C-alpha cells in the first residue's frame, strides 16, 4: 500500500467514526468502605460474556440479580430462581420484553455509574444507583436513602 492509499484509508476510518481495534481496558477492582457498614465491590472490565466485556458491582443493596453490564449497555438477570445473567443488550428498547433484573452501566472518563432494578409489567422499576467519581468517592442511592463510600483499588484473592 502506498502512502496516498494509507492516508486515504485513515481519513475514511476517521470520517466514518471507525477506528482500528484498540486493546480492551485492563480490569480494575475497587473496594469501597462506608462508615461501619458492609463493603461495596466494583469490578470494571472484569469478565467477558455474551461477546461483551462486562463490569460488575456487589454490595448489600443488591438482591436477586447478577449486577453486570457492558459500558453503555444493560445486563439482564434471570427472572426467578438463580440470579444468573441471561443476556446483554446495548439499547433500553431491547430489554422491554425482559422480565427480571436489569443492570445498566456507563463510564464517561473516570466517572462510573451503575443502576439496577427490575423489569415487570409496569416497566423498569429502579431499585438502586451507584455513582463513583475519579477521587474514589462513591454514593449508593436506594429506597433507604443515600450512603457515601470511599473507594480504592485492590487485588482480589485469586484463590476464591
């Protein structure tokens, strides 16, 4: 390929919004501690399922769902029985017929937001939201109110 063809190809990719494949972000694990309350664990880019890299969260405010989702998308949990992840969608329109848990995840720069709730006959009922900022400050909002946490990176125990 000569130089002019290479320049033309790069210009085409830039103009169409396509880019050459970039390596996936490395997993990051955050341990969030509150004031004498249960810990929250945030796992960014921690697993791959359904062809997507997923980020997950766990904490005392989460029940009956597998709270994992791709950036800009939604993880769908089993409606009854196990809390298994049964699918991933990238648009809110695509979970409208799902009955069960729905976890949303967005990462804009260093700001991270997870939302979780349940999709039923009355639409999506959001149960909780977790927001994490670049300084490691997190806030969980649920039906009980808001709880602040302070987060820092940690390395999970590989033996578990």
